[in-house]
C-alpha cells in the first residue's frame, strides 16, 4: 500500500525532499506530498532486470543509456522513481534526472502501486513530455506501450505473455514476454 505523508501540514518542496537524503525506503514526491511504498517483490525486480538486460545493447547502439530506479523530475515538486528509463547521456552523479533527458519510461505494476502507475504517473510522464511509456502489468502478464500524442498517451501496442513486443523508438529491440515473465 502506498502512503502519502505531509510535513507539518504543508506541501514539501523539491529542496526539502532532496534534503531527506538517501533512504532504504522508496520515497517519491507527488505535488508536495511524500509517497512511500514497500520495496518491490522479487518477481517485479526480476522483470526489471530482464528488461534492462534486453534494452541495454539497443540503447548503447543508439547512443542512449538504460537506468533503473532514478529520481526523475517531471515537474515542480514532482519526483517519481520509475522502474526503468532510457535517457540521453547524463551526469551519472546528479541526484535528479530531468524528464527532458528521458526518451522512454517504464513502470512495472505491483499490488501496492498499480493504480498509481496506471493513472497518476502516466499523467505526470505525459505532462513532462516523455515520448514513450511502457506499462508492465504483472497481474495480467501483459505489456502496454504508449506513445505521446500532444499531451496524452495513446496505446501504440499491447501484448500478453508469450507474445513479442517490437520497439522501433527510441531503440530498436524485441521484448519477448516468454523470457520477461518468470513462471508463476
């Protein structure tokens, strides 16, 4: 379950959020409130690792990079932690990556965050102008690829376990769901 936390009844700024420092908890900033969720399941992490391993060679060939679980600035006082992004070359020592450097963002749903990923984060990523959004629905064992059209995402492709999702942008790669989804 994700929890919203406010500090002394006032909205937190990005500066106050970053002053918290590194923590073992997954803390995100959404419009001035902190959202804390439990760590992902091993299944979630396995999917993230397999997806990153699939994307890295294609990203390298395109002069891009794959990053996991970064602080991503998508607006004023909005810093989610997506599961995975494909970005341009950035300073790897910066604490926060700006959305303008991100070409692709991926969220892998967990029981505690599915609605946040499907609604709130999708809206934030579209609003920030990130061209591609991949939503991996672990419960349905499905992939949904969205392309930014104006200020909202349109579904570009979808596939279920056993199918292959082919990306042409921002990298050319085939994602085989038979390899991505570990057996249940």
